[in-house]
C-alpha cells in the first residue's frame, strides 16, 4: 500500500512539471511582416535625414531632402525603416548611366507593392551624378525601385524623374557596383525585371550571382 502511495505522490509531482515543459516548448507567434501591408506604411518623413546602404562592396550614404520630392521621400523613408531594401540586389547597372535597385528578395512582398503607386512630384532638382530618384514607367507609376545617376542625366528631368536625395559618401563604391550582366530583356541578357519581381533573390542569386548586394539600409539622423 505504501508503494502505491509513493507512486501516486511521484505522479502528482511530475505531471505539473511536464505541463510546464510543454508550455515552455511552445514557439511564440512571430509578428506579421509590415511590408505585406503597404497601406499602413504612410508616415511622414523628417525634413532631412541620411540613409546608409551597407553593400557587399562598401557603404554608401544618401542625403535625403523632403523638400525636393515629398511623396518620394515619404515612400523611401517608410521602405527603409521597415527593412524593404535589406538583403536586396542592385540588379540593373548600366555603365555611364545609372544603377538601379528596389526589388525585395521575397517575391510575395514585391507583389504586395506592385500597385501601391505614389503621385509624381514636380522636378525641382536635376538628375546630376550621384542624385537618387525613383524609377517609373510613366506618369504616377513610382513604387519601390530607385536609381543612382552615374553621370549627369539632364534628359531625365524632362521625363519627370524627380531626385529626392544625393550620395554624399561612397560614390566610389557606387562606381564599383557590378555591371557585367548588362540590361535585361528585351535590350539585353541581364536580369529580367518581371521574373525578379515574382521570384526575388531566388532567381537573381541563382542566375546572376555576381550582383552587388545591399546587406542593409538604415535611417540616420543628420544633414540639412
């Protein structure tokens, strides 16, 4: 009888402990990725700030001016703050013209932003070397992709490309972004933008492994 009482006591002690272990082993739910909800990322950017791009070939610092292109700056600010450009690729580099990036590594996120356009801003600054503007395919079509001018490109001013910032540190790094693949179809055999939008880094890394990588993009205070 005493042996049965001892076993019962042991079970009483062990059962709560097992229950606690199961609770501790539960995996906490991850917070939803804000990049899947573009309509929520509409905060107003500071008047001036800097963005540091840590790339596979060095750091690039962009001075951003909200007065130059308010809609563009607000979009860029919200994308950077929420990690959109982290672990992405500079997928289109045309020598003596421009270097373009802004497709997320996760194709599902690109799909979420595909139709999240912003209204054009007036062009108040010229596309000179080192200036940064949003890419677009026509009026009021800017979404997430941006480019850095590798030379003075005044012809882009008349086509509505509104600079929102300029490289103030690391233009020599920009000049070393990998440009060996050339333009994409139909102009060349480089990365196919439509496929990169859908498949993200899975496609770019498998087919174009030498592309310069943006490891992270972060907002820094400073500038005027």
